[in-house]
């Protein structure tokens, strides 16, 4: 995946408990727009050239922003506390007056927090999963300017990359397992056909970790019924009987049901990816291979499924190539 990123050190400098500074809003969803706006200490204004922008650009999009803080007051090591998976980063800070960014400073005055990052999602990282960056390994003063750009410490780049990828996969997997459970509750007889699903507007719901695409479990169920309770990679794959006496199969969105994908497909083709045509019936092994397999395994399962599904996706007006699909899984 290897994305441009920026490490941002929070809660250091001269801040204390009562006055942690403008970054107190970084992990708060803005009540007006539903987005996250991030302040970049010590005074915003990132060097977006370091992130791949050219000097004429006013911003750069799709930047991974990883927030860190000291592991302890007396330590120089940092731990990851959260991240924006894909932020827009402005060259110059924004005032924030128009977007509910007022807060009370420790002297009682009301301040408005500026920002220079904008993100649809924020993922907090609990301390048990936190990556610790041992600064001495790289440079004891690496956080002196409170920001570190990708490329400065190449060894760190791959560590950050792997770590974030694992976190994102973990989150997707958990979502998926909850969806499978819901899906198994529906018996074949009660599964209702949802008419015209590809043409419905995408619905988003807000969850703790950010915005999600609302999925209808009935759709996954009807995809499994349409596949006659067989694995679409290979109909010979055996599972076990579920509580309704049918072979256990899982539903998987071939174009993954992320906010980004749902928006892009809706914009480009006016279609909702939460539809039967985009859901494949898989045995648990093939399903896990897609999420957790190595590159070759993922590619093997995905190219197999794509060859079968491309005509069906085309029929409802979603025209993507195998290359496009593999790119969505980071294995092109
Ligand atoms: Zn899945
Ligand atoms: Zn299978």
C-alpha cells in the first residue's frame, strides 16, 4: 500500500492537562460537517512538498496522518494513539471560525482552533494495540518539530505501513464477522428480495470509529441463496450446516463496502455497491483468504471471482477492470 504519511506528535511542547491546545478537537467529529479537523502543532502550516505536493498546490489529498504521544512524561519514546487513514492536508492553516471549533482556554478566554488537516474518518488506537516508536533508534530529536514526514526514516516507513495496514484489516474483519452473524439469523424462507438495490442511494451511518456504509443483511442472504449455498470460488468446497439446515456460507462484498469505495462507485456509475450483484457467496476459508491471505492468495481468489462477476457487474452498470479491483485490495 505504501502511502505518504506524516507522524504528528501531540500533547507535548508547553501544554498541560488544563490546556492541551488546539489538538483537543483532532479526534472529535465536527458536529456540523461530520468530518474530523486536525490541528498540527506547534502552529499548523505543514510542508506539503514533503508529502508529494508541488509548489503550486494549496493542499494534498489521501495522506495518512498518524498521531503519537509520549509513552510517559519522562520518556522520549512515542506511542501511536490514533490516525486519519486518508486526510486532506492544507498548505496553510484554516481559521475554523465557521465550523464550531471554539473552546475555553485555561485563562477562561474563548479561542478558536485552527486546523490544516481534514478527514472523513478517525481511528483511535487503544494502548494494547499501540505501536511504540523508540526514538533513539532513529534520532532522539526526531519529534522536536512535532511532525515527521514519510521518507525521513526509511526503516520507520515500512513499520508504519505494515502496522496501519494490519489495523485497518482488523477493523474490516470485525465488521465482517458481525455482518455474518446477522446474516445467519435470516432463514432462506424469510429472506426478502430487496428490489432495485443497485439504484438506491448509499446510506451512511456513524459509528464510534467513523462513518460506515449501511449494509442490508437481506442482500447478502439473497446472494447466498442465488449461489445455492455454494462457494463461488469452487462449488466443491465443503462447510457445515447452519441452524436452518443449509450449508454455511458467508457473504462478501467484492468491491469492498468502504465509505471511499461506496462514494466513488456512486459518483462514477450512480450505483450502490451494497447490492446482490456485488456480493459473493464464499466458504469461510476462501473468505478468510481474501482478508488475511498473502498477496498471491488474495490475487488468486479475487481474479477467480472477478472473472465470474464482471458480466454481472457490467449488467447493472458498474464497469471496473480486474486491475481496478486488485487495486482496491492493494494487490495489483
Ligand atoms: Zn469479507
Ligand atoms: Zn471456498
